[in-house]
């Protein structure tokens, strides 16, 4: 299956998340065969990343967004498990500090864009500036409303400068989120991950849903597409994301430089 085509949000399509099943398995079953397919893809990602690093012609930026407990950390751990740390960077975006707030919202983002040859992963991103910021009314409406176009322009500029962008929305159901919160509360190894604010954010589930729908409807473009990843099943989430990254890198048609001079 061509996961990219199947899960990509077409540009300018109005998205209603209720129409997307977070527990979708795309016809697959979590069996030995699918485990082998995932392992094969993860190995392939290592080869492709090595080529990307050798060529140094382009960078790949992977944006991960989703509700709390959607699995951003787990995705990074699994999908990138086979890739050399040398060619890969992870950046988590938290509440902006005073210096960051004194700049335009894209300033801290631009500084973290991976260089050519690298895969950069954003755990949260500039999209927080139209998600949490919108939901909590942290800036006036005119300000966040203008950001969708600003983001599209910014991403186009990156694409024109050899940064390929893939954006993944990890789509989980409310029930699955509740299940994962309960697990966190009861597992001593996971308890630290649970914060009181997670419970408060959960009450804003519908508001976040609306904010995500706006992002997916307005900011999925040919040059920087969004993908809606059914994420209630972690195995399907890992398979889909690793396949989409591999499919994208395959399309680059990369080759090892013949000699140091020609690189
Ligand atoms: P995570 O949940 O990603 O593991 P944290 O619990 O530290 O990590 O949460 C980071 C917090 O920072 C989130 O609540 C997120 O909404 C917030 N955040 C990120 N970017 C911004 C932003 N631009 N403005 C306000 N809050 C932000």
C-alpha cells in the first residue's frame, strides 16, 4: 500500500476529524508479518538516512503533533530506532521563554530547522502557535488567524531551500487518551509523564479538535503535506509513519557521491 497517498490530507480540503477513525488498521492485523514489515522499514530508513547524509543535498523535517498522550515520544523512539544518531536531531517545543516571546513566533522554529543531510524531528512545533495559543486565547484572534498564511509561506520558503517537510497528526480517540492517562497514573515508570494540566487540557478536547481541523484544512500543501495517522493502535501508527518517511526518501532518488570532489 502507498501509505503517503492513503493518509495525506489533500490541499484545501475541509477536514472533519469525526470522519477519521483513530482505531483504523487500514486492513492490516498486528501479526508477525506486520512486525517483519515494520522491522524491514526501520532498517531501510537507516540506509536512506545514510544516503541523505552522504549526499547532503536536502534536509528532511518531520513534524509531530497530537493531543496529550497521542504518542509523539513513542513514535520518535520506535520509528527512529534504527537510524544513526549522527544524522538525526530531535527538538521539543515547550512554552516559549521570554527571549523567544520577544521575537516573531517562527524565530525559534527557524533556528531548529535541520541542515542538509539531516533528519530533524519536531516534537510539537510552530503549529502550537495556532493550537494551544488559539485554544487558550494567548494572543488576539487577528494575530493567530494571520498565522496560517504565515506558516504556509514559511514552509514554502523552506521547501525552496531543500527542506522536505512531512507533518503527522497523531489521531487518537478520547477513550484511548483516557486509557493512556490511567496507565500513566498507575505505572511508576510512566507516572512522571502525567501532569495536572493534562487533565485540564482534556476538558478542552473539542476546542483542540476545532483548532486541529483548521490546521489540517488550511496548512496541508503539496510542498508540506499533513498526514492524519490513526494512532489508537501504536503498531499501526509506527508502521504508517515509518512507511511514509521511507516512501518520501525513496522518491529523492539519492546516490552516493562518487568521490569527495564531486560531493
Ligand atoms: P510534552 O507534553 O510535549 O511532552 P510538556 O508537558 O513540557 O511536554 O508540554 C509542553 C507544553 O508547551 C505544552 O502544553 C504545549 O502546548 C506548550 N507549548 C508549546 N509551544 C507553545 C507555544 N508556542 N505557546 C504556548 N505554549 C506552548
